[in-house]
């Protein structure tokens, strides 16, 4: 295949794999460089909203994911300390309204479904254990220098897509090596076998508990075999992502909460910790034949559950802009221009939502009053701009394996 039809993607996370699939469907040969030797991930659940599931459908990855996914009936928002219900969202009706389901999945299942869809394409090569070290943008293409088990190699392509996550090497070379912004928030994540828990925790319900300096979310995943628990605390810990945490060190913000979240926290045998970061929006994502995608471009706090969703949307948008073009650089700028306002709004809304979730004192009472007033219907309305978005697939990608 001509070099002009070869693209290099750095990173085989949710964003990189989605991009590889979408780009292969519009006629590119894609080389994905992945630093990790194995596409394996520390178990953690994620929520996929209708904007994400319709995009996964377009990529042909939804069908494989469905048997392992849970379609939640309801989102129940409660005050953690009092146990009082503040709002109840009918997620089934919302899914119908937005034209695609809400789903609860284990992130590794999502990555596997995408990896399987990528493996179906003769035009995608995933080079695992290969780390992008740097790149050079020439008039006729991109040269990427990489390292595999200490051996250096070079790859050539028409463009480079940096989908290499929060601490993106591609972003650092484009924009300088700045540290991501820490928000004094730390997620404690656990997957607990459902058989070890009362039946309440396996109901297809997302329960969100709000409190001063902390919130807790839990829901069933993995075809009901596991319950995913995420507790996010205001805290200063900044260790290695996903490192195992000693339960004795869990912050005390939930200590006097109501029984349901307390029980689950006590039942988790193994927690992993993730300090929470984002970055301020970039004025320009890319340059020349290089662009960014997913967390590399617009990392966001997890309060809207849109990090993976926005990376999948990016992938479809990128493929649509690159479809059938002679010149890649203008197409990359058009992609960035289209995506930047939406993901910037997500980044900003995620920060604001985090502040609201963790309110204490009088502001907490005001928040609770407001949530009771707007109820589930009001809550979903406020986020409809996220969920109703249908990222347009390029013409050669067919929708509809749902
Ligand atoms: C607590 C928490 C809860 C979340 N919940 C949700 C949720 O419910 N819904 C949702 O949509 N999102 C959620 N997210 C966000 C979501 O997980 C991320 O936004 C998403 O995984 C980002 O995907 P990505 O492909 O851009 O980056 P990553 O998943 O970070 O992938 C980057 C890949 O690049 C590789 N890499 C890095 N550097 C190099 C290099 N130099 N060369 C080659 N490869 C490299 C890495 O090994 C990795 O595989 C959550 C995040 C957290 C922390």
C-alpha cells in the first residue's frame, strides 16, 4: 500500500483502537504502536452513554460487547450521609429518547471488543511493546521513532495520531512537557464478585451517593458477575495509577454515611487508586501531519463519565474528515476544529459537576434542594447535549449491528 494511505496511531487504548478501526474503514492502512506488551487492563467499570454506544455500533464493536454489558434501568442519586433519595433518572426511557442504550461495562471488555474488531481488519497492525519516542514531520510524511525491547525502529506514514493518553508523548513534543493538573481528587476503584453481595447491588441500577468531600458510584457489570465500585475522595495522594491500596488508608469522608455505600466499601477486598487529573483546553491540538485524540487531547475529570465516550466520538470524526482526502493536514485541522468546542464543554462541565458532588455544609443542602426540585427528568435534560450527540460516521462505515 502507498505510504500516503498509511497512518500511525500512538496508543491502543479505547481512543487509539477506535481510531484504527474507523480509519481502516475509510481505506487507510493503520499501524498502532502500543507501549504495553499486552492489551490488558486493571479491572474497572465504566458507563457508556448513548453518544458512546451509537458510535461503538458504527465501529462494529457493540455486538461483541453486549453479552458482557448491563443495560441499567435507573440512576438513583442520594445524599450519602442521610441516605435520602434526591433524584431518579429513568435510563431506559432516556436511552430510547436518545436512540441508543446506556450500558455498564468492564473497561477491559470494551478494549477486547475493540481489539477484536481491529483484528478483523487486514489493514490494522498493532505493535505491542512498542513505545513511540519521537517523530519528525516532513513535507511528504511523518517519521516516527519507536523502541521495542530496547531496539530502535522507524515507521513512516502520512499522519500521526497521538492517542497516547494523559501523559501523551506526542502532546509533549507538540506543546511542551507540562504536568497534568491534579485536582486533589483520588478515585478508589474495586470490582467485587456479585455472589458475595446482597441482591440489591446486582439490580441494573446506577447508585450515586453524594457527600462532603466524597462521592460513591456503584453498579453491576460483566453480565452481572461483578459489582463496580468507585469512591472518589478529596485527597492529596498522587502515586502510580492503578496501584493497589491498603483499605486502612481509605479517607474517612464516608465513615458516617448510610448503610448501602458503607457496606460495599467494607466488602471490597482490593482497591486500586487513581489520582484525578485533567488539563486546560488547548488552543490548537495538532500541527502539520500530527493530531491528538482522546485523553491526549482533552483529558477530563470522571464526573460526567465521558472520557472514553469522547475518545470514541473523536475517532469517528477523525475518520470522516480524513475520508477520501489528498491532503491530510487540512483534514486534521478540520477534525480538531469540529471536536474542540464539544470536548472543551465536557472538560468544563466535568470540573463543575465535581465541585457540586462534593459540597458540604449549607451549599450541600442547597444542592439537595435543587436536585429534589428538578428530579430525574431535569437532570437528564441538563445533560441532553451530551447524550443526543450522534457522531456522524463516514459514509463507508455502516451503522446498525446493535
Ligand atoms: C475513575 C475513572 C472513571 C472513569 N469512568 C468513565 C466512564 O464511566 N465513562 C467514560 O467514558 N470514561 C470514563 N473514564 C475515562 C476513560 O477511562 C478515559 O478517558 C479513556 O480510557 C481514555 O482513552 P484513551 O485511549 O484516550 O487513553 P488511554 O486509555 O490512557 O490509552 C492510552 C494508551 O497509550 C499507550 N501509550 C502511552 N504512551 C505511549 C507511547 N509513548 N507509545 C505507545 N503507546 C503509548 C498506553 O499504554 C495506553 O494503552 C474514567 C476514568 C477514571 C479515572
